[in-house]
C-alpha cells in the first residue's frame, strides 16, 4: 500500500501521521495568561530538539475555526511555559485538560488539578508530575510560513524538577519507575513499562 499525501485531506494526513509516528511523548503544558489565568493542555507533536541550548519543541495547531489555542497565545504573550511529562498515574487528568474551555477558565480549577509554584517562571507546575521543565520561549515559528496552520514553540529549559521516586540507586532515571504515557493513534496510548537494552557498535 502507498499513500500519496498530495491526495489526502488534512484530516486523513493527520490520522496517518499520528498513527504511524508512534509512540509520541506528551508535553503537558502550563502557561499563564496576561490576566493571570493558568492554562494547562496536552500536546503530542512534541520533542527534544537540542541539548545546547537545551530546547524542547511543541507544535500547537490552530483550532478548527482557525483561532489560536490558549497555550500559544499565553506562551507568546508572556514568554514562559512549564512542560510536564505525563505518568500513567496522571493519564486521565491529562486527558481531561484537553477540553476546549473558554479563555478565562483555568483547566487547573476545572479539572481539579493541584498546582505548585514554579521557581524561574510564572506559570505553575502540575503537582505530582514526575518531570517538569520550567522554560522560556526562545522562538515561535508559524508553519508553513505562507499560510500557517500551526505554530512551533521552541522552549529553552531553565530548570527541571525530577521526582526522586523515579530515580534508580545511581541517581539516574529508571524508565519503569517513570512509567510515562505515550500517544499512539486515535484514542490509543502506551506506557514505558517494557524495557530492553542494546549496546551500540564500537
Ligand atoms: C494526548 C493529546 C495530545 C494532543 N496533542 C496535540 C498537539 O500536538 N497539538 C495540538 O494543537 N493539539 C493537541 N491536542 C489537543 C489540545 O490539547 C486541545 O486542543 C486543547 O484544548 C488546547 O488547549 P488550549 O486552548 O488551552 O491551549 C492533544 C490532545 C490530547 C488529549
């Protein structure tokens, strides 16, 4: 079977890409609006894209009506965000925060998610998240430039919070303890609870 992407609708292209490029880590992004309202939403078009400077990238698509999502507006306005990784224990809470709430309503309050103050940035972090990266917005790129239907947020990591309970005896991440959720296609998810190891060729 072959797929000619020039013949697919945008929705079909999204479905094929989202169900093949898997598993995707999920960025659970907290931002604060100009009015001081704290926003929280998940994004799986997400990756680490540089270690020097330490930079993560989140792709925020436009809403179906072409309007911009709160996460993008807040990140652009305030220049700060916190990116949490999602453990199995918080999967349902993460999913609840994908609800399309009015701009003035906070997902933290609406979904009953506890927050903790951040140290370097104004948006709070999610209490109980195994990993939280406090970030400054390094760059926002509309894509494609001519007729953007998404924006890439390049987020430089300033400070990371790592829950001590996900560390092994040597102080490194134990992937089984981290137990992160990854996005597959549609409503399917996976967990980082199966690990195998390989040595690289010399
Ligand atoms: C697991 C998951 C992954 C998602 N990934 C993305 C994504 O990569 N890009 C995007 O624009 N929306 C994504 N969404 C949808 C947003 O979370 C949703 O549009 C949300 O309402 C945006 O909130 P905001 O307007 O407060 O920023 C995802 C939703 C879920 C549940």
